[in-house]
C-alpha cells in the first residue's frame, strides 16, 4: 500500500481566494469540499451550504469527511460546541488515512472532550505516524473561553517539516520533524474529518461520567471550512506539489509574538503532556524536548503522573478513537 502511495497523482490545488477568518484563504461550501461520513439526518447543512451541524443522539453520532486526500496544507474550521451537560461526548476535528493504510496509518487530532455541568470542555491534540499507536503523543488543555458560547477557529498546519495546532490563530502546540521520530512523523496523504460520538468509556474522568441522552441531541456547529493544500488523486501519477502552499496567507513559522502567546497558553492551560508522563514512560520518547518550567508546573498539577510518585488509587489512561482552566486571556 505504501508503494502505491508513492505513485499517487498530486494535484496542486490553488483555489480562488475568498475573505475569511484566516486571512484570504478559501472558504468552501460543504458540497464543494466534503461528503457525509455517517449519521443520516444527524448531519444538517445550513446557511446556504456554508455551515454544517452534526449531532449525537441515542441512535447515532454523525460526521463528514473531505472529498480529497491531502499531502500537507492548512486546514481549519470555526466550531461551536454543545452546551450544558456534555460528559462522555467527543467532538473530533482531525486528519487521518486509516481507511487506506490500516496497519500504518497517520493521524493529526483535535479532540474536544465534554464534561459534567459546571465543568469545562477540554481540548486534546494527538499525532500518530506510520501506525505508531503504541506511543500516545497526547496533550490536553483547558481553554480561556467557553467553546459552547460562540464559534472559535481551530486549525492544523501540516508541512514536510512541522505540524502546528492553532486556536483562534494562537499556536498551542508545535511538532518539529526530527530524526528521533523516525517514521512516526505523518508523511502520507490524509483526509480531513469532523465527527461527534459517544466516548463514555474514557472521555470524562476515565469513563466515570457517561453520556446522558436526556440532554440530547448534542449539536456541534461547523463553519468557515478551509481546505488549502495539495489535493491527491489516488488514480493518476505525478510528483509532490509543495508549491501549492506558497501563499502569503498560510503561516510558515511561528512569529516571536506568536511564540510568546504559545508559551503563555501552555503555562496557563496545559493539563497533560505525554512527554512528562512518568507513569507511561520511564524515559521521555526521543523526540521530546523537556522544558523545566513545564515539567515543574505539571508536577504541581498532578505529582503522581508527572512526578513519578506512587498512585494509591488506580487511574487508567485511555487512548482516543480506535483504540476553562481558569478564565484568563493569553
């Protein structure tokens, strides 16, 4: 399957520019870029086709997927999450090629984890490359706003050398490709997905709080859909097209101002990082760069997980799918 990937035809997808929340990047209607994945009438297209609602009820969740595969690019959506009691609910905005590369898939995840009434949504990012699901690379954060009150923009920049996750154009996590990662850096074409589903077994306090369908339907709203990158046709043959990413509207690095914002975000809102989890890894995975201040703060947050102490009550870690912190400004 990998060999067939190398022969994929890469179309340099340069779309007509339209105004939007990410500079002048193209905003697509649903029918231009996406297809329904599952959920029957739990997916509803609204606002002249520019927005889509996906919902979870006792029958099913729902979701959609990009019509094309992409090799690198900038992918974004403005999302408004369900309000009130949302324990066990998972909303995911992610890239994957698991339907093509079943044993060595790549994946880039935004996952939004619901909570009980009075507690806030948490956001989780994760990265898998070449089927490296045995090494979880999760990070988990609170947010400086209530994501159920209004739309906020969530974006993924994926290039040959780096991956950056953004919230409202603030970078919250950067993964740099290193030799230490080996083949674990995502490098094969992926589709973009958005789903809502029942994650009762793990999403809220390790499964302690489950989805309550008396509050259903749980509705996640998506708008400002951006797919800007190298669209890949799996039938024809040609070479890569990184030139498609040479747009002034696409970020290529983190500015000093953005770096300061990212450091502030991580200092105030990061609740978990696999690099510091001493209950999972005796030594950090090789690509991890340990920041002493992050390590010290996380030890204060959870001295057992991040300090290597003994846990008196069992707490299991669950990997996602197939498998406000304090209110403040950045």
